[in-house]
C-alpha cells in the first residue's frame, strides 16, 4: 500500500509539472498557434461552466438548466465594467448611455468576481421558489429563468445595448495562465468542499432525500448552497467567455447552451470533477476539429463536395458510441485515480492458464 501511494504521489507531481510546462510552452511559444490557444482557453472556460452545472446536477441530484442565464449575467457585468467610458459612449448608439453609468469602471479581476457575485445573488433569489420543485419541473423553471434573463438583456437597451450587444471588451488578461489558474482554483475548491460535511450532505441528498432528511440534513439549505455556488461559477465562466470573445450579445446565451453544457457533464460523468473537465475538452475540441467535414475535400481518386452540418452528424455518432461504451460517462461519478487507470489496462492482460491435473 505504501509503495502504491508513493507511486501515485510521484505520478501526480510528474503530471502537474508536465501540465505547467505545457501551459508555459503553449503561451510563450508561437509554434502552438493562436488558433489552438483559443480552443484551449475555450475548453477551460466551458469546463468551469460544466463544473458549475455539476454542483447541482451531479453532486446534489437536481436537474437545473439555468446556466446560460447565470453566464449571461456574469458576462454582461464583466463586459460593462471593463469597457472604457469612451468606448461605451460610442457603442451605445440607439439608446445613449448616461454619463454616470458610462463612468462605472473596475479592474478586470474585480469586475469578474463582481459578475460572479451578482449571478450568485440571482441564484439565491430564484432559488427560494424553484428549489421546492423536483425533476422536470425544476428543469423547466430554471430554463425559463434563463430565457427571461436573455429577453431582459435584449430589451434593456439603456443598460445592455439590446440586441446589438457590447463589443470592444478588453482581453488583456485573457492568457492561459489566468484561465487555467482560475479553472484549477475552482477544481481545488470543489474537491476540498466535497470532503467536508457540506459535501457529504450534498451526496446524501443525491442518493436519497428522505433518508438524508431523516438524518437531520436541512435539504433546502444545502440545495441553496449548491445552487448559489453553481450560479457564482457560471457567472465567472460567462465573464471569462466575454473577455475571450471580445464581444457579446443575447444570442450567445440561448437555451441550447444549457444542453451543450449538460452534454459535457453527462459525457464526463455526473458527480465527477475530473469527468466534467474531460467532457468539456472532448466536446469543444471535437466540435472544432470536425469542421473540415463541412468543407470540400479532394482525396485524389474521389472528391467530397462538403455538406453543411455534417460535422454535427459525425459528432453525434461518436457521442452515441462513447455513451454505449461508458453508460455512466467516462469517469462515472468517481474521480480520476492512478489505481483505476492501471486497473483498466490490467483487465486486458491474459489470465494464466490453469494446468489440468489428470
């Protein structure tokens, strides 16, 4: 046992060092490319959003689809507070912005955290009515909240600039160090929290609410805690996404975003932090790398003219194959461990043949 623990510790140190080295190389080296950098940053941001949904859907066993709404709140707060006053005046053309609001400005990290806090406040406010619902009713209620937020953003032109959205969002701090660092901090926080009494209570609620309540667990209190943390993390993810893209609009936060994030959670494994991160990377990289299927390809002996939307067909087929092989997701409800990793490959070793004694 001590030998295995020592081996796992050494492997963890090697992998962490390799990841840090890769991030430094990817950020500083031109050979990695700006396009690949953008894909990697997008994967990290969506991993944060998947972790936010996992707080509710995976750990607590509820079914929430309100992530696009919380992301939109965090994105617009971060964008509004980081854009300079001069740019705001030129951006708000249909309904001019007042000088008082135009002068509101905060540094990037302060605006990002404030966006997460405001998203958490909204989660707290809507949590009182919706968390008393269960199953599909909760999903419909949270999805409705997300659409209300999007419609409000579309019509509140004096604050959000309406359908036109906000552009000229500065991306000075949007490097791999910041994005990967925030993702790492959120992962560490969630993993540490799940080992506390609050985390164990959430898992108990997921397994059996009646038994958890009989053991003295306050169901509403712990559900609210998970829901508020989910809103905070989603707001952080939305703020990072806005800064990465440089321009946001209400159409970026449609209800389909919730299904995409849910796909990441289910594919990686509900209730697994490492699974959500892996699911986000798999989905986003596959969606980007399969774009060549929509364009013409010359194989020499045959020419493929290209079919619009073919990448989504192939992507769906690949997802079906993955779900068939791993019905509970890539990691299930467990975290990545070296023991499971080596145990997986040990299954393929041939068992020694037994000698037949005559």
